[in-house]
C-alpha cells in the first residue's frame, strides 16, 4: 500500500490551490507563530485518516486521537512524518497521547519503533502544553 501524493494540509499558513497542485500550497510560517494544521491522508477510496496538529517554533505537535483507526494509521503517520521532514522542514515532531488512550503501552511501543523518545513533563518542548493528563514523545527530524 502506498500513497500517490503528499498529504493535503489545511490550516493557517496553507491555502487551497487547484487540483493540479495536489489541492494545497504551503506558505512560509513564522518561526514563533502557532499554526493549527489538519493532515488528511486518503489511503483508499473512502478511507481517510486525519491528524490534528499544531506547528510552533519549527516543531510539529501531533495530537493522537483516542479512537485511532486500526487500518491505515501506521501508513498515514509515516506519510505525515515524511511530509513534515521534507516539506515543512521541522526540527522535532512531538506526539501527545492521552493517558486514557486504550492500550497506551502498545501505542507508545509503536512510536518508539518509529524513533520517538519519551519526554519528561518539564521538557522545554512541552513548555506551552498542559501535560498532566498526557504522555508526550519526540522525534528529531533529520537535518539534510
């Protein structure tokens, strides 16, 4: 299973374009501005996975929903990682999991398999996030 194009991204700093451009065009985001983004990745006809994100200080913060779909979540997240590194040129990708997430230990192991590391609640990357009810993990994007 593969994706044909980069995922469309909606939110501040991104404007719609014509379909020939894949549906979206990225605009530069200010380094200290917080932008809300929604990644919608279509895996097959009628099967979409959506990732709600925020971008601040060149870091992408991804909210992992409690009801993460079993089918396609891994593939869509890999596409999101690739897009964040190659097109958004982020420094870090931080995932935020609710402590009430079903089977949270398996979800944490999956993110650690992708190269994420657990962050302590006092870490500087989490300075603006309330973290008492969540677990956060970070991935350092490659600097190519």
